[in-house]
């Protein structure tokens, strides 16, 4: 009996909840579905499903095996689609979201190129600094910058992201430089009020391990660009990503602080809901981002560094 057909049948029964429903969908007798499951369990030497006259439930082993099988079927479907008609053929509508500042500079410019490669895909881009509930709000994929909270979302790391403490020379002339992270409590620090990745504070490497310092100050804002402008204007110290401030550091508008305590980079991620079959357009979008973000020339071009 074909092993792949056994796996397809197992996933179908798990999804539909009964042998009868799976058999009707395939147009075969329920007894055939049952024999395939029996053969699969016998070959694996483990019970995958508990079958009664009323319901079917997965065993612990069956639940774990189901996730692997669904991923296998999704990969197989994507592989077939990738070579059908002589090339990748993705279609449908893609809804993506990203942080406003990062999205303007490093997501939006890539959208037209992606559309040129996949003209049958339409795309909506949402830019927001709030953490969007992509499953509840119907998004296919989100780009997230920084540490990810534990969740049921699937994530793919696209690139590294380094955070820097920065301030304008005008601010440092008035208040001096902090020499160690704890000195930030004596400074005016500009906090991003809605960013979940900063809820624990600013990360530094102290005595070989990452510690968080949560400074304060008279100003905070939910918009990262506003904090960026305030920082350049000399109103305080900000903790920003290197992609936001590299140009200003090079030009002398901002000064990098506490470099000896810089924490290891966190990540830039693509996240999407857990699904049995990831749409081809989503997989291609994630691969597209990963390809571009892996090139140092992309970041140099985007931030104006030669």
C-alpha cells in the first residue's frame, strides 16, 4: 500500500473527524479508509487514533505525528506548484503587516518587485506599531522586529537586528554620557510606549549575561519615528535599531552610547498563523524577504551607507 496515501488518509480523517466523512470526500468506501489507517499503524508500530462508533480522537503520538504529516503534505503541494506550468504560479490575495518605521523603509520598497515576479498575487500592506493579532484580524503574515513573545504563531528568522543606545551631541553636551547601563536612570530616556519588545526594558550584556534596564523620562510615544525625531532634536536618549540610526551615526547627528554593553542581536522575523497548508503566496513572500535581507547590500542601500 502506498505510504503517501496512508499519510494523506490519516490527515484527512483527523481533519474531518470520521472515517465516513473522509471516505465521502475521496469517493471510496469507509472500509478502505479504515484499512489504510490500520496499515499505517501496523507499519509504525504505534496507535495513532482511538476509534469508537461515535468519534475519533488522536493519541499523544498521533497528535505529534499529525503535525509532521501536515507539514510534509504542505511541502509536497508547494513543490508541485513550484514546477507546474514551467515555474512558480502563485495567486490570490496576500495580507501582510509590519511595524510602521521598518515597514516604510524595508518592506514597502520590496512589494512592487514581488508583484512583478508574481503578477497573479494582489497584496495589502498594513503598517502599524501596535502588535497586530494576525490570526484574529485575518493577516497572512507579519514582519516583527525584536524578541517574540511565546505564542502559537509560526516564525521564520529573516535577519539579525541590533539595538543601540543613541543620543544627539546637544543632549550629551548638557547632560554628559552614561558610562554604564544603570546610569540611564539619571537621564531623560525616550521610551516606545506600545512596543511589546521593550516591555521588559532595554537589553544590555552585563557580566556575560543579558540584563534588562527599564529607564524612564518625561517623554514617551507609541510612534517610533517621533522618538527618532525627538532624539535627533536633543530631547533624550533612545534605544533604537541599527537600521534606523546608522545614517545619523555616520553623519554625526547621533552618537552611539554604551557600546561595551551591547547585547547580542535579536531578530527580524516573519510570523504567520499555524496552518495545515501554508499558501504558496505566503511561502514565496517569506522566501523573498529572506533572500533580500540576507544581502548586506540591501541594508546599505536602504540606509544610505556606501
